[in-house]
C-alpha cells in the first residue's frame, strides 16, 4: 500500500476529520484519485463535470460577455483581475477600424493579432488582466466573452 507522507488539503472534498500526516492509499483509491483530481499551481484540484458526468475540459460554459468601447483613437485596454480559462474577442459588426489583441503585454500594431469587424479570436488565459487590446478607431467596440 502506498503512503502519502505530505498531507495535501482538498477543501472541495470536505473530509471529516481532516487527514493529518501520512494517509494509506490502496491501489483502488490511487486509481480513483488519479481520475478525480488534477494538479495546478502546486495544489490538487478536483475536476468538474456536468450533472450528466461530462467533464468540463474542452469547452467550459461562458461566464460573462461585455463590451469595451474606445473613448479615443489608439485606445489601450487591459482586462480586470478576474480568473478565466479562455477569452474570445470579436470586433463589433459596426466597427470601422481594427482591434489588436495581445496576451500578457501591451498590444501594438506590430506584435498583436488583428481583428476586423465580425472577426473572432479565442485565446487561453488564467486571468482577464493578461488580455491587452489596442482599439485603433474611436468609438469602435471589442466584444469580450470569457469562461471559468
């Protein structure tokens, strides 16, 4: 039987009493935990599924959609500090200019992905604050949808 020597809390399981010290795991339990938990940023994370048991791993549900309107030409935008998994950005159908999309760094016309009206790009990010836009034309709008 394998023994885990370092306790790792999994608050989502709400185990009582909370395990302390080493925990003995049978082969069946090892297999079940391997199937139920992932690992992210040095902590165990339970995998989430729908009520039917379908894992949310490929296309999670949209959390929110919002619009960012440029108040000036060459308007720079950085997302808020909100956790996410994927972000989809679309140029509004009425836009006249381009929107430049860049993860992690300020968007510029020579280092970013260009979006014309009705065009869409989807990127994976862990926080909306990693999203940077440059909206070239005043009053043009970027439509942003994100998932968690």
